[in-house]
């Protein structure tokens, strides 16, 4: 009987890692770390998992909460293949390199999770770059990656074994970002859908509205003689913000926009894969050679001295700088120099993890002791500038998650990648679209055999097959049907709605 075991990401965000056991083979869907922890605490719970028995890992996307645990597996003896899309591989290389330098710089030696040896072993030997809809076989399993629209190269993973199909959403994108949007047509009616629920129960203003507010706040700060610091994640968020700024540049004073750190290298990878962007961006690029992220005002720093001169002159400018939650890196260095001037603006974008400087700012804290990454000295600062938080996220919000699940109509729905409250809120909204909804915690195992739908007082659904004959099927029971040339499992009541017949109860 196929099984899932939650090694991480059950009732939590971070260290996503799900083991799928089918026909005596074992696979991992993602293997991430918890970005809020260090050392082994950040890893998934590998107890009960024999690492050298793992056959392969399917990577949904590059973010460290989905990939940061993979090098540790190699250290523990894993020698299988690691499947991911080509842009994911390019981004993983950057993110791992960056994480390794942070571990070497800031973590005690005994707490470091891996070295460049394990990292390169994966990148050079074990990683298999693939692309969307390029079905690959592993023993009797077929695996197919579908676009998830979250960040460049992000996938939904579809695993088929005989008649049994599991779809894992990974992190699901929002219709408002610049990437191609996900679609469900090819993957509907799975036996099991493992779906993320980060923003379960939460909706936000429309992207147009948030972008407008973001641009207006930047304009107002610049016109009053201030500068704008945008702490940003390097992968995904920085590119989205650049696109918003470029698209609205006629509404903002023409100042220099600086992009720095890993966000710059990531931008180069995004530019190589413009074909993964939405239709508008692709057409503009193919027909008019328009790069969605670059324009004349975009600059990069060449040296520390140049950064220092910029702050000494105090000319209005916009700086997009990692890290996104002001955990460290250049964004903190700039904050130390910009926070005192009341005309300046710190524009926080997206989710801020509790305990980070970014989160503290959103709760109203204004006094900080921050470490200067160059001098390594602690600096005491009072924040006098404006601070605004914009909910710009590359995750699907509640309504989009509900829409996705209602179209997928899974036999079993497993909700992951969200705190318990968010997952419960999502479950309450989508129960009618799934045979069964489960919210497993880390360490739990879920059996994926046929659901026991008999409860003694079954309710039946009548599905006519001709004018004089019907099949009587227990409600909730799935049948394998062929619809528009494709075989799939459908519940009796869904077969009735497919035939445009009114539901009986
Ligand atoms: Zn992600
Ligand atoms: Zn994630």
C-alpha cells in the first residue's frame, strides 16, 4: 500500500520534506531546511528513514525550505538521483553557495550542515536537470513536472504508479506575478493531492492595488528628498519588484536604482529563461526585445567605497538589497545608514518571519542593535524613517488555493506547508471538493490505499448509462473513467455532474 511520511512541513512552514513509499521504493518530495533555525534543528526529521534506501528526490523549486537539506542527505550516504528543472538547478547552485558562505561565516563549525564537497557531488553528479512535461521513468513509476508558477522553474510533481496518481503542488504561485500561471487540466482527479496552504484563510488586496501603494510610497519618499531601502529575497521577489518599478517608472522621480548581492546573479538566470515568464513578457521580449527587469536607471555597486559615497552624498535613490527580512547582509548595512533620516523609507515586502528585524519593524519596534557586516561591530540605532509593509507574495492566497483544489477534485487531499490554523481554515473551505482532507504533523505516516467509504448507512449516487439502465454507486466512491481521451478517477457524484445531472442525496 502506498504511504506518505511527513519528515518536515507538516503543520509548519519550513523544512518541506515528504517521503513517498511505493512498491518497496522510497522517494523524497523536497528536502528543505527551516530558515528560522540553525544546526540539525533546521533539518527534516530523518528518524525512521534509511537514507541509503532512498531511490530519488524530486525537487519542486530552489528555495532553501525545499532544497537546503539535500546536501546533508549525501553526507548521510544518499547516492540516488535528484530531479529538478534546469532553472531550478541554476538557482539551487546560487542559493547553496550563498548558504554555505553564511554557514562558514556565522555558524560554529560543529553546527554546519555540509561542505562544498557534498554540494558539488550533487550539482555535478546526482542532479538530473529536466523540464516540464518531460515524463521520466523510475522502475515502474512515471514522474512528470508541471509548472507551479511560484518562482522560476518551480514545479508541481505528478507521480504515477499503475492506476495510482499523486500530485504534489510544491509552493503554488499567484496569478499576479510575472511567471506563467499554473493550470490543472492535465492533472485533475488525482488519487492524492498534497497541497501547500501557507496563506490558508488569508486573502490580500489585489496585486494592482498593492503595486500602486508601493509605487506611491516610493514616489512620496523620493520627492521629499529621501531614499528607499527595499530589503528583498534574491530569488523571485527581487525580480518581481524590479518589474513593478520598471512598469511604473513614469510615476516615480528618475533616480538611480541599485540592485546588489545574489539578487544580481539571480537576475541573470531569470534573463536566460524568459520563456518561463507569462505571455505578455514573452511576447514583449520575442517581438520587441524588451527585457522585463532592466531599464536605464538600474545600476549595481562596484565597491564598498561606492556604497559609502552614496550614503555620504545622500542623493535620493532606491536600493534593492538582500536579505529580505533584514536577517543580515547588505540590507542591514544600508539600514544602519538610512534609518535615522525621517524622509527615507524602508519598504518591507512579503512574509516576515517572527524574530527577524523585518518582523520586529512590522510590530512597531524602533530601537535596534544591529551588526555591521563589514566592521563586525554592533551598532545601536533608532529608526526614525518611514517603515511600510507591502504584502507582495509569490504564493497563492486563500481564494487561489480554493480555486486550485476545487478544480483538482482529489480523492484524498493532504494539506502541508502552513501553520495549523491556516491549514484548518483552508480545509474548511475545500472539504466539498475532496473525498477526504488530512493535515498530518511531522512524524506522521499516511496510508494511501483505497478509502473505506462504507459506514453502514451509505448514500448512493445513480449514474445512468442508458435510457433504461443506471449504475448505483456509493457516494464518495471513485470509478476509473475515460473522459476526453484521458483516464482518471472520478467520484460518483462528480460523474453525475459531468453528465449535467442534478445531484441526488
Ligand atoms: Zn518557495
Ligand atoms: Zn516553501
